[in-house]
């Protein structure tokens, strides 16, 4: 099979696993005047931006510029000191902690820099659990989980516990878990940061394939190659502010 044919096959299979994306061009994420203070330090200082359905947006900038804080706001893991954070028309600031937990479980997928896997579950169950928590049967969840692990090249590690996986393998399990509930919005914090070159290429290919079938992506990264290959737009932060936005053309 040619590389193009292989990639097209991946798109078809992943298309069966994802949910309904927002209408192309519809605003999925809106931040308006968002400020986040930690003591006397402003991690975000008046950030305003929009992300539309079908976009793949990369956020870059030096350490301490507010990248991860911005991602945490959109994930509902932190609340702004001022301003509006809105996802799919819903003001996250108005949700209770329970409401935010349900939002994270049902509406978004998240890939963390440090994996956040459950040590007592093997790889397959770590992935499948995300769907079981939203009501999928164990058999259905495990079937989807195995397909995703296969796409990421680690189906043969499905029975292995996180402690026995390499860092790259753990991150690939985390990517599969983030995709389990077919999120309309996928958030990724340094998704290739712990991967070797080959595994990183696999994850980049997966992100590109997902975006091609309409998956909206928001990625925080230090990796210029990830941004260039996977994103259609780049947002650069400096000192908690949006310093520059630019359109990207994938190679």
C-alpha cells in the first residue's frame, strides 16, 4: 500500500471513531479579555482569541509566557481572574465544579505533557475507561480502544501497565485515550514532547488525519516542527499576551 493509501485508510477508520464536529467556520472557542493572576503575577493578561471549527491551532512562546495556563482555561481546569472563556457557546465560568468535570469528560479530549495515566490499569483499559465513564459498554469501549492503539503502533502493548511502558508509549496511550469519546475539541499540551522521532511522526500523522476529517485542535508546544506540520494557524504568546497570529501552510 502506498503512503497516501495508508493515510487515507487511517482517515476512514478514525472518521468512524470521532464525533460530529462543529460546522466549518463556527466559533468553537472564544476568549475575551482573559486575565489569570497567581499572586501578583499575571500569567495571562487580557488575552482575546477565537478558534473555529476545523482549525488546528498551535500556541507557542517562551517558558512562562502563559501557554499552559491558556490551555488549562479552555480545559476548565482553571478559572480566569477576569474575562470570558466560552466553548461551543457555553461560558465555562458559570459552570460548577461538577459541571466542569462533565464538560471535560464529554466535550473535549486532553493530552497532557506528563501522561496522567492510571498506574493500576493496563494500556487498553486506560484508554477504554474514558468511554465507559460516559456510558459505553465495556466491549464497545475496548474495541474502539484497541483500534486507536493499533493506529498509534502500540496494540501489542495493550496488556502492559504504565510503569512498564516507555515515555513515548505512555504518551501514545494518552493520545488514544483523548480520542475515545470523539471530542469536538482536542487539547494537547506538548503531545510529542516525550516521544522519539519515529513515535513523534506517528502522532503528528494522527493529528493531521484527525484535522482533515474536521477535528478541531488546540496544541501548546515548543516544537516548531509540530506547529509547522500539524497547525493551520499559529498564536504566539509573550508575557501573557498574544504577540502575533499567523496562518500556516502545511508542507
